């Protein structure tokens, strides 16, 4: 009797862990600087189309959506939008039932044109 209860509890716990969506994680950007219109590539994990819905550059006050030109599970290519020069963090909008904005620890420097 006790063994069957343990098996049921382990099955429920496994299903709950499996059902959770993995969070996107950006580990690098190449190159780490550019001008308006340049295409940069971020690399990381869980960056596919169902996991990252939108990509932004943020200075902590203003978030600017970027144009994604190519997207795969481990990399996203995007164009630097028309934006003032400065240093920006990469921010993703996750997919799933409860989308979240996640500011990544990766920085991009936008140069003067």
C-alpha cells in the first residue's frame, strides 16, 4: 500500500517538472557592438520560436523592440533598430501560458552612425 502511494506521488511530481517550460537563457552576443541596421547574433539555450516571442534592447527605462531576422533553439539573429547610441541589455519576452519579460545579463553597445 505504501509503495503504490509513493509511486503515485513520484509520477505526479515528475509530470509537474516535465510540464514546466524551460526559461530562455542568453549567454553571449556577437559582435557585442554595432550601428543601426547591423545584424547581431545572440547565443544561448531555449531561444526557439515557441520559447522567445519577442526580443528587445533596454536601458532600464525604455525598451525597444528589435527585428528578428532568424531564430533557432540556440541562436537569434536581429537587426539593431534606430536607437540612440549607448549600452543596452538584451531582454526577451517568453512564450507559454504566462509570458514574462526577462532582462538577460548580456549587453550590446550601439554606436553612433
